[in-house]
């Protein structure tokens, strides 16, 4: 995100390490210490900040969520007929339908591919085990997983680095107002789909839930803009969506559809978008996102019916995960509240510990990944080999258990799924650890959630399972493949939940499978700090409404405990990537600083006149990186009075609009204001929404430099302004809630010689880290408040 106004000015002393610092700035992934931020920061606000988007370093800038009310917009709005308004509304709902439809279809495709690839792989392993060719089975298992991981990693490293990881932090930043380049492109979408299939089929400790959220958002973005950047449809109806504001809404619907596709949880998908990723929300958006998730559920349900008839290969009941525990009779006693509280406390402690350790692992991985593409590939493949060896070899440590005739399922089984895998055991016996490890992650969760299976698992097997997935959960996230955090956290949480229930034994009336569900929910709340959406997702997953009271208690306790130690995992990732996310709650010390004091720490704002000389505009555009400029007119007659000589703050004009005006040769031979018909003849609202054009691409002759441009018709006449005496905390809340890119600071006192504009605030100016670099004494006050 470019610093849209002037950066803080701070005198610099000669530094012998300046050359080295410049090298570090050119190589933003360079980092030599685990205690340093992933991206090197200057002590003053940078005019070209960088951030990690996916796995690539990008120049980022803010989005224009504010309506730019210039003369062209007002004319376009007034001239819209009722038919055009209906077209706009109809198109919104049509896009919401298409987002849900395509997300559901792609989610089904991903699930079918994963279940069939993994299914045939596990059936082959069963053949090797039956023939007692254990070493051959290990080589085959690790080899197949190695190839699948290689495909996913090569695609992410070489073709779409932004497809690596879950994508949720970048989506959260986008909906907060941060542009994330190449995050929603067609290449990213394709790599995310194929990479997710490869990574999950390879048995890595990651889920497809995060990637599905990203996939839904990519589909929404591509539909909203009419296709990929190089092949956009020029359909005139799509002009209504050629703005950041409407694209934000449709991406929110895509995000909800992705969660719904992952968990078959329509209400949970809407609440996830509301609670976790969306910064701005309204009732109309709620209805459209709910409509999108409803379409997703219909599509998934239709394909489940088709697959149940045996037309989907090895799909079976897997893939579209749902962990039905509705057959369990849930009854509580007073003593059951104690273990429920313990689960919540453990979930909060383990969740915050997981966040802390993962934070350190991501810093370490950054040191490895900065060495180049080969090291990224080697890291991913090393994790794949370690995972495969552990999943194949550890079941040999488990003791075989005799099948109980009372088991509701076939025992033992050699199928690709099932609760009682025979593995290396004789007839009539099963290997409980193989049941959890030599299967897909979805089936592993389904097995450990299984109800009425008090004697199915051994203590040692659950302990090995929990320890292994704690290790895999730390080393897998961060490699260069599409990955999600939901399922790894569910696996870890269900492990300690089941283990706790086994330790309690007859002291509790709750089923062991329900303890696994509560453990998974508590760890998700302890790490991700979500409560309402997780509660609804788990209720829709487990199909048991009686779990609601104890699930709510567990989630609230786990989140409270986790918040006492560190932020949520997504907030940590946002900070590591350098994405300038504005939190909902300003720091308390921000109330001790005014926006006027913040503006005084910056160089004066660059202003333009309403009718400005071309040479002045070109000079400003070439020598600054600001994305907006106040338009100030002098010696103005105040309307309705005889007062002359007044100063008028006409508004704010964007850099993109100035460049468009130069490209269109909007030049005047004399200094005058233009008529409405002249502007409407030269410009249209759609053209002004384009932002890709740069000043270096526009040629202006020497004679044209001496001409003039009337900037009044292109100026946003209603920018948000704040008085210089307003606190930074209050300004930050306004900036975030309205979705601004620029906020003008006006003087408290009016009079001769007082400038019309004190300064401009941007997103970078309101970040706590940047403010403390200029006002370090506030950090001391911050520490004092912590100890009070």
C-alpha cells in the first residue's frame, strides 16, 4: 500500500550501514534474526511499503471503499432509470447465485479427487500389508505422497506464490481495505484447486477449508470484474461492479460460500464472514451471503445423493465432511461442568501456546524460504517425507485389539476407511492407531469423533496421535502449498479431548466422542479466537443441538484464556506478513495524541488549485507517491454573500483521475472552469474507475505543459474531514468503520494565513507501530498502562 499522503519527516544521521540497509530494502525477504519482523521497516513511514501476499513480496496500497462523489458520479447517479437500478439489484443477486453455484461445484470436484486419489493409495497399502511387504508399502506410500506434494509445491512456487497458505489473512486484509495484488487472479484460483488436491491427498497435516475460502473469494472477484485481467468481459452491466465497494461485498459472499462448502454449514459460513473476516457489514449483505451459502448446500446435497448411488468411485461417505453424533444421548450433571471447564482452560492454554510456537516456526521458515525457490521446494518435500514415515511406521507401535462383537461396524476392515482397520493384525483384531493415521484427515476426525466407542482406542494410541499432530501442526503450516488451519487444529483438539475423557473414565457421563468434539472446539477458540461461528459450525457438523450449552461454555472459556496471552493466529500472521490491518479497537494511548500532532510530524500536504497548470500537475505526479491531493481555491466568492477573498476546500482528487485526465488530454488553452457538457463529452464514470494507468505511460508535449486543467469536475467534493483537535483513537475508529483511504485534517481556527488543510491521514499513519516510531514516548505510557 503506497503511503497515500506525505510520510513522517525525521532527520537522519549519517549511517555507515546505509548501503546495507538499501540492499535489505531491495530484498524484503531478507532477515537475519528470529526476533526481527519478516519485513525490514524504516524508522519513518515508508512511501512504498511492502507486505507478504501469499508467499510473494508485493507493493500494496489501500482500496477506495468510499464513494467518490464528483460531478461525473452525481450525473451518472441522477441519470439512472428505474430499469437500470433494477438491473443493478438483479445482477447482485445473480452474482451471489453464481458464486454459490461455482464454489459448490469446485468443492465437490476437490473432494471427489482427494477421496479417490487417497482411497486408491490406501487400498494399495492394504495390499502390501496383507502380503507382509512392509518395506515396499513404506516406499510406495512415501513415494506417492512425495509426488503429490511436489506437484502442489511446484505450482505454488513457480506459477502462483499467492496460492500458498490458507489465504484467509489476505482476504481479511482486503476486506479491511488493503489491496492484495494477484490474490484473486485466475492463475491463483487454478493453482489453489490443483494444489489443494495434491497437498491434502498427500496426507499432509492440513485441510482444504482455508483454501476453499480463498477459492470462493477468487470466484467472486473474477465474476465481479468480468473474468481474468487480460480477458475481461466488456458487458455494460458489469460496469456497476467496477469499483472496490461492490467487489468487497461479493468477495465477502465468496468467503462465506467457501466455509459453507468446507463444512456443509451455511449459517456457520455467514457467521464466519461476519465474525472473522469482514470489517464492514450490513443487512443487505447478510441476505446475499446467506443466499450464496444456501446455493452451495443445495449443490453439495445433490452431489451427495449422486455419490451415494456409487457413481463417484471411492467417494463413499467421506469428503464432504460431517461428523454426525446425533445418536448420542446428551445428559448433564453438575459434576460434568467441571471437566467441561477444564477442557475450555486447556484449549485456551494450548491454543495460545500453539500460536506462540507457530509464530516462531513461521519466522524460521521465512529464513529458509528467502534462500530461493529450491529451498522452498526442499522444505515442503522434507515435511512430506517426515509425515509419511510417521503415519506409516507409528501404527506398528500399537498393540492389536480384539474385535468386540458389540461394535456397530464391521471389524476388522481393510477398506480405505472405517473405525477398525486390521493393518498388521491377525484376523479378528484391529489396529486403533492405523485407524487414525492411515486414512484421510476427514476420516481421522470422523473416527475420533465416533460415539459409543468407549473401548475402541488405547491410551497410548491417542497419546501418540495427539503428540504427532501437535508436531505436524507446527511444521506443516508455512510450507509452499495451499493449506488450511481448521482441520489440523480440530485433529489436535479432538486428541486431547478424547484423552481427557479416557482419564476421567466413570467420573463423567458424557460420551468420549463428545469430549473429542469439545476439545476440538476449545482449541479452535483458543487459537483462532472465534466463538459464535465455531459454535454454529460444530452444531451443524455434529447434528446435535443438545451440545449447544456446553459448547458455548467451552468456547467462551477458551477464548478468554487465549486472549490473556497473545492475539489470534490470523492476527499474528497479518503482523508477520506486514499487511497494514486496522484493528477494531485502538490502543488506549491513542487518546493522548491528536490528529493535528500527527500531521505536524509530516511534511505539509501537497495541494492543487481547482484550475491548475499542466506542468504543475505532471511535476507533482512524478515527484510524489501520494494517491490523493486536496483541491484548494483562493479568492472565492462565498455563495449567498458579498464576501470575497475566501479560501475554499473544494475536495480531494485521486492520482488515478489526474492520470486519466492527462491521458484524455483534458487541457484548456486559458484558465477557466468548464461546463458540464464538456466533461460528460470527454469522460465517463467507468473510465475513472480504472487504476492501472501510470504517469510514466502518459506523454505530454512541451506546449501542453503550458496549458491548464479544470480539476473541479473530477474532484470528490465530499471527502471525510476531521478537526485537528480530534484524538487519533477516534479518527481511527471513523477511518476503519467507514472504509476510508484518505481522511483530511482541517484547522480548528479559521483566519487569514491559516491553511485550508492541515494534513491527510492514511492507513499507514494510523498504525500503532508507525506512530510509535515517531512518538516513542507513547510506548513508555503504553507499558505503564499495562502494569496498572
